[in-house]
C-alpha cells in the first residue's frame, strides 16, 4: 500500500468520525515518519467513553450505546442480552448493571460519538 493510499484511508476514517482529530494527527505522523504502530494495550480511559444511547433506546439505551463502542449492531446486543436472560438470567443482571452504572449520552441528537467517544 502506498503512502498516499494510507493517508487517504486515514482521512476517510477521520471524516466519518471513526478517528478523533488527535487520533488522526497521531496516525498521520506515524505514517509519515514510517514508524510502526505501537503494540500498546488500549488505554483504560477508553472504557470511560461508553455511554447509553439517547436515540437508539428500547429500555435504557444500553444496546444502542454499545453499538458505536464495539462495532456490533444494537440488534445483535439485544439478541445477546435476551439469550443470556433466558439462560439463567445473567443477561438481565448485566443489562441492569450497565443501565445503572453507564451514564446517558448527553450529546445532542445527530452528533453522535466516534468509536472511542473522544469528541
């Protein structure tokens, strides 16, 4: 893959909102400097970006909030929680805990958050 192709892909990700401005700048610098991506583990602060959805909510917005954070569609999360709820009730317990402890997204409708919530 050429340098321009990599930069084009980064720009596309940035325009779609998958990369924040800071992440885009770091990735662009990495590509231009020719350094390999670091093998660091994800920052623990990324979990703090998890928010319950205001727009895609059937009960508490947990599944709609997990969608941009994980990349799985909200309906898949709903199906998983229902299946786990039918298998001993763990899905209901986990959903209830997430509903209680994950804060609601305060962003205005239509703005959304990127995969890591860094806006």
